[in-house]
């Protein structure tokens, strides 16, 4: 299976010079299990770089090179290890795991591969996150169903699968993994839907924490949709009629790590999510 997708960020407002279209041909295969997503990628260039989106220099999630192939092994029982996104359909119980792989050829346009795994629900266990619906008897007592119903037309439609994007901006410019900032630097976090699903869904952030992937360093910064300390990390504001969320924050780090990992929960709603009221308390002496 061959698929070419050019990487594009709708929120990058910086000026860009002309970049030569990519000449790299990409072929990939995805193998899914309840615990692993294994992606095998083949390219026709020995100089092309390949890495997970936002994790270009992160050593723990680099591809393994085997006989000319690049193999990414993404754990699904610990999605935070390599930043895999998990999406739960609360009606069907199906879980969709996805990540993006960047193919970078020097002096050429980047390519992006969206890799996904659909894991069906396990029917022998009850999941508290899945909504259980019971049949309701709403028809009147004297209701009589006709013996013959003439159906003249069928309408079948389905909504697109929503895919989330996350970016960090400084002075309106999208940052990548090669740029370092000092603690206290004003930044902006953006969470937004892909173009195909943006007209159908809205977003709401309910929880966000920051960690360095160790169990001893972890701080909750958003709880029940509200910021714990707005000076460090502000509340998310809705943009584009709910298709995107934006929050201002200041760069910070843990003493023993030179990076931070954001872990959060984002609700995807039809049309627009219902917002939460945020109470701000101030103490004056």
C-alpha cells in the first residue's frame, strides 16, 4: 500500500520560502494488536530522515532499521511512551489509536503518514467509559404499526473520523522539536481538528497534566476544564466556533529533564461542546 501525504499546518502563519516537492516514494504497512502498533516503512532514498511527529530528537521512540526498512514499535498499553493518540467511541466501544510519521528529505517538502489501528471492544468486560443505552418504551398504548410500509428511498450517511492536531507557537510561529526555549518564555498551545472533520465536531479540554515520563515528576495543570494556576498555564479558549482550542502558558521544565510531556483528555462533540463555567477567586489583604 502506497500513500503520499504532504505535511501542512493550518496554523503556521510564518513566512515560508519555496520548498521543492518531495521526490521520495513511501510505502508502509501497519500491524495492529491490543498491545502494539508496528509500522514498517520503506523509502527509495538513503538520505531521508524518518521520525514520529514532535519526537524528532527523542531517543526512546526512534525507528529500528532492519534490512533497509524502518520499523516503529508503538505500545498501545502505554500510549504516553511515544505520544500515541487514543480515541474512544463511547457508543460502539471501538478504540482508534493513531500517530503521524514524518519523512524528511533535505531541501524538499516534508511528507506525513497518518497510521491508525482500530481495536474493537472486548465484550466480556464492562468499560465504564462506554455509554450503555437501554431500550425505551416511548410509544403510546394504542399505537398500531401498519402491516405494510412503502419505503421509497434510503439515506445512508456517516460522519468523518475526527483526528486531533497539537502545536505550540511562539510569537505566532509554530515551534518544532529542534527549538529550545528558556523557562518563563510566553508560548501558546493549539489543539485543533483536521480539515475534513472540523465542520462536524467541536472540542473541549477537560484534563491536562505535564510529566517527564517518570512516575515521580507529574503535575496536573487542567482539572475539570479549568486551569489550576492560570499564571503558569491559562484556560483554553475556543476558536473557530469550537473547532480549535488555544491556551497561553509559560515554558517550564523539571529539574532532571530537558523536556516535558503533556498528557490530556479532549472531548470531541457533535457541532460544538458545551463549555464549563470557570470561577476565578482572588484574595486581597
